[in-house]
């Protein structure tokens, strides 16, 4: 029986170990399982793969941690709101409701000339100045609102426009304040506090 060469196809004698035509080995060479080359190669491959998996797994866990921290940290840092307890006559069940802060009007002015307002009191930390102005009989003019504390120190400029405009300016800090309004055109100003 002849052995065909896997490389060149030459038919060799039955007991030949190498091809007579091209010298290609005719039998597969095998290595024992105890060969240090096989073990070293396999060991290196096994050592490398888990490190990559662990590295990527660690990055995924770390990223997930920061995403959760980003979304839930503000909830844990909020100060607890005061709970109001209500009871109903028909049942003995008690409900806990959280009061919702809403805007309440504190003061309002309308006019068409310069004015220093009376002092008004803001009972809460957050408040706003809503204002609306439009040209009067003399056309487009400057419209400015200056905010002062009760000691007479300038706190902020809430508005500085020419002609028709409306907007709101948000302020912070409870206490007593007054406004200086500098204009020659009609306006409406409303002060609201959030509580």
C-alpha cells in the first residue's frame, strides 16, 4: 500500500517516513502532553484571557457605580421636608402629605415713571421679580430695576432693557428689600416668594 504525500501528492512506499519527492514528513508529529512547550503556551493563554475579562468587568462595575451615584446622590443629600399629618373622620387611617412650595405674591407696582418702592418682606429663601414694560407716549425708553436690602446696599440689577420686554429675575435670601425703578415708560412689577 502506498502513502500519498500531503504536500506534493507523490505516492511513497508504505513504511516511508518522509516523501521521496519533497522530503515532507508523511506522518503527523505528535508531542507528549508533558512537553514544556505545550504547557507553557497553554498556561500563558489561560493567564492572559482572565485578566482582560477581569479588567473589563471592573471597568463596567466602576462605570455603573458612578452612574448610580450621579442619579441618587442628590436624593440622599436633600434635607428632609416637614411632613403634615391629616386625619379623616370616616376612617382612622392617617395620611402623611408633603407640602408643595408654591409662589405667593408679596407686592405689586404699576406706573410710568421713576420710583423707590416701599420696603417689602421676603419670608423664604427663594423669590422672584416678574416684570413687564412697553413703550409709552414718548416711545422706547430705558427700563431698569435695582434691588436694595433694607440697609440701602445694592444687591442686584433685576432688569435693564430698552423698549417692550417682559421677564423674571430670580433672587435668593429672605429679609427686607426695596426696589429703585428707573424708567419713563409704563410697567408692571410683581414680587413673589416661594414657600
